[in-house]
């Protein structure tokens, strides 16, 4: 893990959060996110969502940064990561933050109602993975160019 992986994760998380946030805004879900912090409106919901997206993106960089080094691997890990956050977020943590209890959404009926949220989380993960992969590849190519220049200068 290094600072570049965390930074790339934050950037990817913010990009994915922006896309997912727009989707949530169109579905009228942002006030519910704001309600978790006591402000049930779209602006508060969007701010909370973007902060979460940055933190979740940073965690992606820490956990998967060494593996998501290209666009393809970034997409693969991002899709899986988005699915994991669907399980952790709306199915587990969100009900807890809203005082509904632990595991209330761990039923087939509840999960089925939340399938649009799964799609949003997978899209979030896809965007996160693509952006992360592009940034990781760009850093890798930049490092190769620097090494080539150093080797040429030393000859």
C-alpha cells in the first residue's frame, strides 16, 4: 500500500460516487442518505454519499490497489467491490444507522426490493475500477519512462 494507491482510490471513488449519486438523485434516494446523519434532504445526502464514496475508494486502493493495475482488472475488482458494498451498505449498515436493527434487510424479499441499489453499487464499482486502472496504468507508464530516461542518462 502506498499514497498513490490511496489517492487513486479516492479519485476513483469520487468518480463512481458522482455517477451513482446522480442515479440516486433521479430516484429520489438522497434524502434517505441524509437522514442517516439527521438531515433528510438531498444536499446532505449527496455530501454524505460523496464522503462515503471517497473513503470507500481509498479502501479499494488499500485492499485491491496492487491487483487493479489495468482497466480490465480494475473493472473486475471494482464490480466485486461494488457488490460487497451493496451487502455492507444498504443491506447491513444503513439499517443500523437508521435504528432499524441488525439484519433486517437480510431476507430475500428485502434484498429483491434493493436490486436497483445493487445495480447502482455495481456501476459505482465499475467506474471506480476503470478510473483506478487508468490512473494505475498511467503511473506505471510514467515510472517506466522515468526509468528509461535514468538508464539513458547513465549510459
